[in-house]
C-alpha cells in the first residue's frame, strides 16, 4: 500500500487552517456577521425592540366559531417601564377550515395611546 499524507487522512471538518488564512474555498464562503440594523428614520442610534406587558385580555365568541380578542398593556423601550407607552389591540380569530384547533387572524387593530 502507498503512503498517505496527513492531509488526505483527515476529514474536511478537522483539517487545520491553511497558513495563508483564506486560500481555502470554505474560508471564502464563510458567513460574515450581520450588520447592525439602521436607526429609525429621524432618530440617531441603533434600533431597539420594545418589551411588552399585557395587563388585560378580554375575549368572546363570534359567529362561525371565531373569537374576538381585545388586549391592553404597556410597551417599554430598554425596559423603561417607569415611562411606558400604553396600547390596545383587537383581533378576530377565525377557524382554519380543515384544521381542527387551528385559527388565523382575520382582522387586527392596534392603537398606541400617546397621551
């Protein structure tokens, strides 16, 4: 039998990196980290996702096996619940035909209460 080199005996996943760094094909296609999201229009700084707290959920059945749901609560950016933004939302859930227990949102109304 012929002599095997160390490179051919190792799998591609355990092969050491080449000395030049990016000469391997897999290095050229390696995913780059995502860029930070752009700021909101008219504001400076990165985009921040709000945290929410639901305080009340009211629901009642509707015609056709649906459910009308009304939700009230507060939103806070950077966990600043000392300065919350109040909101209310209402949506109509309707059953998905042929999928027992499945629902879809038929209508949705969301209102941010700025006082």
